[in-house]
């Protein structure tokens, strides 16, 4: 394991690790730190498919609308590096803000377009513009000198994954984007760095999100009408949970499915998205249908 803090150091170290390999391949796992088992699964997936795996740890200020949220975000570099090493990562890129944005906040940044203004984008204006800007910079910084190139993102952040895939396709980035299935606790709660802020009663209440999603999954598997309204009612029956949105969408475009698709027997593929506040903690989750 090697930890570097500069883009030059990242490129030099990755070139050294890839040098001399017969079929070199490079996997990048971008993160903001505060890592958990879900991030470890991203790293393990990358290690299974590449000869060298690097991970970035960078708390991106462009993704935070509230400065207090940026300050509150947990930092645990030493523990994060240990988790990544155990998962097969050979190189960690942990830059300071001045390394990523040497001239201060960038005057030019990527736009997430209409897709970045709905769902999570509606609740967090500008969030996805900041996310795409830093992902673009990280993908450029990590581009290997030789071999194939893949980057790994969790499917739990479905909207971010869809936007990154669209950015890479629209702007011709030379990298393959790999989505890794959501990792869940034994009780079904999707793993998130935010879960640590839930009280015991709030965590129990949060399980209604995955129960409601599984309700739709079962109906889709049985080719029944999805009846989204009853799933919404289930979530709203939990007093500690304040529902933001619960929608069934096209997996590629995140466009909501037509209303009549919810009343007729389900046949096809879709993605169920949900977001809610549990106490003061905002949680998101999703499950593929069909």
C-alpha cells in the first residue's frame, strides 16, 4: 500500500505498479472517505477485475451546499487506508483541497443538466454539478499510462451513477464505468456513512425503506401491478420517517414510468428510488425491478 497526495505522485506510482505487466489493467475507486463495508466491496470488485487498484479519498467541498455539513463530514484516513489495503487496494490518492483546486473554487465546472435537478438534485441544488466536476478531475488524474481503465461506483447512489455514465459517454472519457450492487446490513438497511448518526429507534424505523422497496421487487418478480401507492403508504405509516420521494423510473434515464405501468402487470425493467429523512438524517436507497 502506498499513499500519495499529489496528482503527479498518483501517476508516477500507478505507472510503476503497471510497468512490466503482461496484461496491465487499472481500477479506480473514487470515495469521500468515512469508509464502510460497501466501499470495501467496491475495492474487492475492482481487485477481481484489475491488476492494480487505486482508491481516492477526498471530501469534495463542491458537493456541500451548507458549510456546516462539510465540517461535519467524518474524516478517518488511517482507518480508511487500512480497510482499503485489506480489500486489495495498492495505491491511495488522498489530496488536499489545494491539490484538486489550486486556484480556489473552479470558475468552470461540469453541468449535470436536467437529470441533475430532479430527485436528489431537487433537494441539494448544485450537488451533482460539484460531484461530476470532481469525478471528471479524478478520472483524468487516474488515467493510467498503459492498460485498460475502469472506475467503480456503488449502485446505492443510483442518480450519481447514471450521471457519471452519461458524462463518460457524452464527453468520450477513456474509462469503463462499473456499477457495484448495494451492500446491506443483515437487517436490510443499505450501508451508508450517514447511518452512524441514527439513534437505535431511528435505525429501526429506517428499515421501512428497504421493506417498501422489497415489496415492489416481489410484485415485479410475480408480474403483478406495482401498486406504488400502497408502498408509499407503508413508508408513511412509520412516524419517524418523513418521505421525500418514492418513484419507479427508467434505469438509464431515471425518467418516471407512465402511471398506467403501475396499474397493469409489470413486465420489463425499472428502478425503484426512495429518499426520506429519518430523524435528522437523510437516507436514500433503490432496488432494480425485473
